[in-house]
């Protein structure tokens, strides 16, 4: 009986340590994020925080047969600029945040 209680206690301790060890990290928080457009190029930049970001753009392609499209720029760090050359009329643009 004593071995069974010891084994049960060890299992409970191991389970508790695994739960604490597998806690997810804090989510990224970016600040000072802005988007802007110059011609067909759309940009985003975040000036503070942690994590990465990318510009996201959606709108109507210059060729009407293509229709509605969406594009994402490269993921970049704080203080860097993500950009995408959008071939059409931009309807929506925003900054996508990543951990």
C-alpha cells in the first residue's frame, strides 16, 4: 500500500511539473502600428513592443476578371517596414501581428 501511495504522489508531482513547464509564453504586443499607401505599394510599421508584424491588403485586382484578392507582406520586426506591391484598388489595409 505504501508503494502505491508513493507512486501516486510521484505521478501527481510529475504531472504538476509538466503543466507548469508547458505554460505558453506571453503574447506579443506591438505598439505604434501604422499603415499607409503610396501608389500601388502599401506599407506597415510598428515602433514599439515585441513580436513581428506584416502588412495585409485586400481589394479589387486591376484585371476585372481576377476580382477580389488579398496579399500579405513579409513578416518583419519592430521598427522595420513590411510592404507589398498591390496590383489593383486597395479596399482594406491593416497590420497583422505575430508572436
